[in-house]
C-alpha cells in the first residue's frame, strides 16, 4: 500500500514542481521586464540567468514530448542513449512548432496562449521532465571517470570542441544583430504575436513562407526576450553537430565520429552562424536527420525509420523552401532503394515516407496557395505584389552568387568554392568555406569501398548538382556537410590505419584535423574581441552601445525612432533590416524592390510623384548594404538607382538630416 501511494504521489509532486518553476519564471519576467537599451550593470546578469533558465525549461519539455512520441508511436525503434536524445529533442521541437502553428491558424496565437500552453506542458510532462534532469545529472557524474580513461589526443580534441561551443554560446547571448534575423526571422514572429493569426504580407514576402522554426521564437518574444530565438538556433546547431557524431558512431566508429565532429566545427562560419537568430541550422539538422533515418531503413528495413525520415523531411520543408530540394532527392533515392529491394515487397515504403512529410509541411504551402495562388510564393510563379520585372530582379540577385554560370565555371565549382569563396556567400562570407579537408574525398576511389560511404557521397553529389543549378550560396549546402564530414572521417581513419604504417605518420591526419579546427577557435576569439560581445552579455556595455558598433544602420534607425515623427515614413534603399526601425521604416527584404521602382522612373517629375504616392518622407541609405549589393547587381539596377538618388540630392531634392560612416538619412523635399 505504501509503495502504491508513493507511485501515485511522485508524479503529482513532479507536476507541481515544474508548474511552480514555470509560474515563477513567467511571473518574474512579467513583473521585471527585459533591461532597456541603455541599461548596464547587474540587470544584464539577471536577464542572462532568466533566459538560460527559460530556454532550459522549454528544451526539457520539448525532449519530453519527443521521448513520449518515440515510446508511444515508435516503440519498436531500436535506439537508446545519445541517439534517442538527439531524435527526441529534434522531434519535440518540431512538434512544439506544429502546436504553435496551429494556434496561429485558428487565430489565438498570443503571449497569453503561449503561457497557458507552457503551463499545461509542465503539468502533463512533469514526471518525464524530472526524469530527464536525473538522467542528465547521472551522466555528468559519469564524465569524470570516463575522462580519466580517454586518450590524451582525444582529450585535446574534446577540449577544443568545448571551447568553440562555449565561445559560440557567448556570441549567442548578445542582442540580435545578424542581417536575416533583423530582416524577417524576428520581424515575422513579432507580427504574428501582434495579429494573433497569419495574414498576407506583401511588403516582407519572407514572413509568408514556411515558418515553423520561427514559431518557436514566439515563445521568447512573447515575454519580450529577443535573445531566446538565438538560443533556439544555437540548440539546433548542437543537434546538427550531435546528430552527425551519433550516426558516425553508429555507422563507422567512435573515432570517426570525433573526426567528423572536428571537420564540421572546423568550418569557421558554422560556430558563428549558430549564434545568429537564423533558422538554417534547424532546416539543415532536419534534412540531415531525414537522410540519416532513410539510411537506417536502407540498412535494416524497419518501417519506423522511414516514418521518422518522412517526419524530419516534413519539418525541413516546413522550415525553408530549400527543404523541398532535400525531399525530392530523398524521394529519388527511396524509389531506387524500393526498386532494388523489390517493388512488390516494398512499395508501401514510399507512403510511409511521403505521408508524414506531406502532412507536416502542407499547412504552409496550402496557406500560400489560398492567400496568394502560389504555394511557394513568390518564387517561380509570382503572385500579388510581384510583377514580372520584380520577380526577374530578385531571381537575378539570387543567381548572382558564385563565380559564373558558364560550362567552365560549373566544372571548376569544387575549386572555386575554396579559391573564390567570398563570391558564394552573404553573411560572414570571408569565413564561409567548406572544410579544408573535404578534398581528401578525391582519395576515396583508391581506398577500401564501403556501401554506406558510396551512398553518402551519392546523395551529396546529387544535392550539390541541384545547388549548382540554383542560387550558389554556400550555406545552402549545409545539409550535406555532415555527409561529407562522415565520409572524410572514414578516409582519415582508413589512411591512418592502413596506409601510414609508421606510428609518427598515423597521427598526421588526425593532428591536422585538430589543427585546422583551431582556425574556428581563432575566429571565435577574434569575433568576441572585435564586437566586445562579452561586455554586453555581462552588462559592462549597454545594448545600445553594442548594436551601434555591430549593426551598420542602427545609429540611423535610432535617430529615426527618437527624432522623427510617427507619421514619417522612411524608404530603406536595398536594406532589409527593419527590426529596430519599424513601424516608421519600409525595409527592402528583396533588396531590389525600391531600386527597381526608381530605375523605372528616369525623370524628376515621375520620381517625385512616386515618392508622394508611396508616402515616403525620408530615405535611409546604408552604404554597407550598397557596397554588397553593387557586387550582386547583374542588371545594373542598383547602380543606376543610386546614381539617380545622388543626382536628386545634388539638385536639392534630398536633404541629409543624419549622417555617419555607415548610413545616412535624407529628407525628401521634392514632392508634389
């Protein structure tokens, strides 16, 4: 009787504990708002502690949902340990995003509904959340004895990985300052919370697209915390790296897993991007998990893996249009597998994969079909607000990345992504290049073949071809980086064990891998020193001071916010970063919209009429943006439009009211 009573009271106690924690965190945040832009000192540390605690609460609940789903619906899945945690957190975050999306579709997405949802989750999942904490504590206790038996070389590698992860976390905890985050990843969730439901947005088309990961951002933004979205993206970065390691262990060996992890983290841009309010790591992690689960099915033919693969493919398509490309590639390989295994025996496998994928992602594409008549609005087919000319200008911008479109350029792509890598990226393009050890893949034909490696390289090759035919931005290759890292790790392992016989040579490639990973560590330190990220995180510097040095147009946006009247409307030429400038500013997310309008009006009278029609009273010109866009201006539209505005300025139609090194704000004087 006593044991039975204890079994009943324990779950209740856990539910009350986690409900109390959630109420305490939410109540504190409502009573003590996030520090102001000019605030310094101890409040920054209070905000930091709250954000980390709130993120821990959300992740604990998400992992609990994921574990429940795996045990309830896929009980025969042969997994445990790290792989179950990786799958659970990815699955749980995806399910949470689906629930929040549902709130948006029924029109009740708001801070209140999000708070109620979180409180309910703590009540329902309390026992599982307590169990996860106990498992985590036990795991931490086991680290010390395991560390003592770890070889010295591996210790160095793990310490290097840990240092990069910690420095990346420090950069994550700064106020949002990355370009795409300020353009739409944060703006979209804010608009959703304001409206409570999905509405067509003709000015910022990005917020109409697949938006599942941004839905997770609403949980922090609902309580005024814009650092929380960055922590969510950082978490997806950990999932991206962790899933690579666990599947490399499963497919090859723990040593290959360590090498593959070093290869990934050794790509300097990845730890930096992990600290941005982006969604790319979420999309890439889901697409890689879809590939990994498909490979697991290929190896053992358990339908549960195929269902998971389709589920993760659906999450990827719900995060980014690029997920459609991954779904298509996986579909092709699945059909090939089915044909080889026997269509009569395996034809149902196609449905096990396709049905969850389509069901999960379809709300986003059906929404756009209903609202705009184009499921991938505005790409390919245009839609409301998108003339043929505007669509052509945006397509030309996307195709402007890379080193050329000739047959010779395509042949040289593997070479050019290293030697001309700045032409293949936008944000942080100086650090955006693939692993310097990926070229070791050229040695694979001369080594012992492995069917799994053949498959990884085959999927990577097809995905690379499709990427080459589209916008050649290197970050769009992120889903195949884990595949290439695992294949390269296999080659390093093979060369070290079978080719290099002398003990001193056996460590050459592993040591080189560690050495090249140190480049990422160097960039992380440089990043922290350049932007003084630690100062703003610890409160030695205000948000305002940090943003003024990190965001080129922030001082101009601050001037607009503080000095201009509410009825003023500011056109941002080619500049999409509206987060700190709304609602007075009219950003330009597709970068060539306003330039295209100016380009089509070649005399002062029609230009003045257009400014009057749009209600623009000022123009914000970001020299930083123009410098970049003039390098991606194949039609010369931005160049001509900039010249026209400068000519207008010389004629006295634009009067500078704010100027600094990076931007200026001009008042429009010539209006009808």
